[in-house]
C-alpha cells in the first residue's frame, strides 16, 4: 500500500467501511482462491498479450464479479479492450454498465478504464516508445472514454492500483502475493481489495456506488481538515504578531512597520510548519521531532530567564539555512532556500 500521504482514502475511513462489510463476506470462497492462486508468485516470460485474457477473466470476472458479454443480448459490466469514445487508443479493460441488443450496444456507461502491463513492469516508469508511463497512459484513456469515467485501474499482474480520475498522485495499491496466507486462506489485504474493487461496491447499480460514497466522505473530511488548518494558521499568525508588537510597539506606528510585523509572524509559522514536515518526511530530510526536541532542551536549561527557548530556536533557523557546524548536536544540511534567511524583525525581538 502507498504511504498515507499518497493514499486515495483515509485509512480510518477504510477501516470503518471494511468493518461494516464483514457480514458481506461470501462463505464459499473456493473459486476465488483458485482464481488467485494462479497469480501469486508470478514468474513468467509470457507478455501482457499472452496473459491479459486470463488475468481479466480470473481477477475481474471470477474474483470481482464483473460479467462479460455473451451472445448477442443482455447486460454486462466488463468490456475488454474496446476502442475509446475519443477514437484514440485501446484501454485493456473497460468496466461499467453495458447492454447489447441484436449485437449492438444500447447502453454504454463507462465507469472504469484499465491498463494492464507485463509482470515486472514499473508502472511509474516512462515507456521510451510512448514517452509516458503506464499510469499516464491509463489517465489518457480516462479522458478519451467520456465524462462518465470515474476510476482508473492499472496493473502489472503483480500489483493492482486504483486511482480516482481526478488525481494521478493518490491511489490504493494491493500486492496479489499478499492475498493468500501460507495455508492458502484469504488475507485481510484481499478483503480490502475485494470490498473496494468488486463490481457491487466500485460501480454499483444505477445509484452512486459504495466507493463513490466513500470517496465523497473522504473529500468532505479533507475539506473540513483544510478549513480547521487555516483557522489554526490564522490564530497562530495572530498570536505571533501580538507577541512581536508587544516586544516592539514602535512597529505599529507606521504601515510599513505593521506589514513587517505581519510578514515576520507568517515567516515564523511557515518555518515551524516546514521543520515539522521535513522531520516527518519518509526521506528523513530533518531529524525526527527536531523542533520538539529543541524546545524541550530550552525548557530544561538551568537559567532563571523565563524566555530561554527562543535563542535555541533562532540557532536552529540559522543552522537549517546554512548547515550545522561540527559542534551542533544535530547533523543538518543547509537548505539555503530563503525561508530561513535572517529576518530583521524576528532577530530584533525575544518572543519566548
């Protein structure tokens, strides 16, 4: 699975959703297990074209319940490798609501486009022959297959990814090798895949599907989080501004002084946010809990001065700008990006 920064859904929402689906687990899973076993430990020289039909049949039809067209009449949900509505390119899989009568499609509502690649293919790597990655190719199909497309699927037959059509940066990913235990039983990873990707939950019937509703809830919570963050941000900037003009009341006597105080307050908050983000980054851009450690160190200094933390924070800002000297307790690379350059207002006051 991708890390939380790139997940399509909030993990807590997914956990709550899966708990609600517990009672929907099918009791007879023999056919599902048989279909999956053929795709665990994939190690073959056969190509996408050799394997595509079997993969679609086993995974999308037998496991996920998408029915295929048969004969000349009836409804179905899986339309393999059909020419896109835009007339450009052939998606490997189209999922949606389809109906044919007398051999002609009378309903064609495309909900999901799918791109399949050979086992071992890096889904994010640019294909020199196409000058785009498999993921970028899949998103082009989302554009050329009409406004009803909501989801994008990509797979190299070892992992399966699901994207919302509105974001190429966020996705859910499942490794097929993680679908079965050593004893051949279905894992919790599989059930997450099942209850998100299954026909009943991903595309539903005529109304919004369970996963569309989950996506709406996810976006709603992100919006609430954004609004809460900006409220916190405004309050934090105001607090720092108040502290600055308490230290230097002369700044309020001119418009330029007030503006400088506001900009200094924003700079202070931005620096704190960047330090916390870099400290929490998977690449370890700054030491873990760096700002918290510096503040706690200041609190424990044996001095009677109540405002003993600020000098250490100012030192930290300078080190992040220029890099840490040998005697500094943290090994920090100088980022020299402008944000941490000396600020006249912040250097002239003593805030805490």
